[in-house]
C-alpha cells in the first residue's frame, strides 16, 4: 500500500500500486519536488482500521 503526500504533508492518495500513485501525481501536474511517495504497509490488515477522513472533528463534551 502506497500513500502520496503533498509538500505540505497532507495525504492525497492511497493505492496498492505505486505506479497508480505516480500517475495520480502526473494527472494533477505535480512534479517530483512537490510530493513524496511512501510505502504504508504490505499487509492489508495493517491499514483496515486507518481512517483517512480529513474532516474529523473531536468531540470535547
């Protein structure tokens, strides 16, 4: 599983195929200086419980 992060460190795309992540970056005209590609895990069960929702709000009550 690969994750594509922008230069601000925000996760923009996750896919099990490295080439798909690179194609995503190319589609949005991101050059190699404006993103990083990281191997998240080879095991699907390691990422099943990761919540990729950027709009999570904490409940302080």
